[in-house]
C-alpha cells in the first residue's frame, strides 16, 4: 500500500499537460530513463545507511529521491516575494525488536520562492490543510547534496527539495 501511495504521489508531483512535460522533460517519459532518474524505493533509513557506503551515496546523489517522513523541526529564514529559504528536519523511525526504535533523520533545504506561504513555524488557529507545520507527515521530491556532521559526530544527510506536500 505504501509503495502504491508513493508511486501515486510521484505521478501527482510530476503532473501537468503531457505536451508541455514532453517538451521540458524529453526523456523522463521513457520508463528506463524515469527509473534511472527518480528513486521511489529509498527511505530515510536508506540514506542513513548510505552515509557509510560511498558507492550507495554516489548512486543516491545522482537521482531525484521521493521520500516521506515527519517534520520534526521547521525554520523559515527568508520569506520574501523573490527569495525564500527554509530548513526542515525530516524524521522517520523503525522498531528494532520490541524495546528500541531506530530514528532516521535528514535536513531538507527549501530555497525557492515557490515554497513561500507553504511552510510556517507558527500555524494560525485554523490552518489551511496544505500548510506544512511541525509534526506533519510529508512527501517530498529532493536531491541529496551534502552531509552535515553535528557536534556529537552524528552524520545527517542534507537534501534540497524540488517539491513537498502533506500526506493525509
């Protein structure tokens, strides 16, 4: 079911008129080219494992990744008409046995004015359902660009978002 949701979301993220898409993305409609360009099977866990595997890291950094997770922190630094910059911490978890949860994280940079008004640190009393706030589950298309090493030595993947939306 999750794979069907991810596949459907990819199609929605890339929707538009066929003729304009074919003109702007000529090879993406070839199934083989699509599979070489877009990765719908990776997860935050995959990214975490790739930190210690240079070959996997290189492969993932050459593709558009479709990922889901929960927004655990969100900061909007610039929100102007022609300039926008925000960062979110995306997290996911998986049970290891019955006593421990493994947490996977990534930093996501949103640096395009197209995201203006889509994210907020302090939601209004009655927020628009499309507004992205802390604790929302989101789906995003992004590119792996860097690795951030925190003070405690934890390596966290850094992504640049192409598109993002809430998962309902």
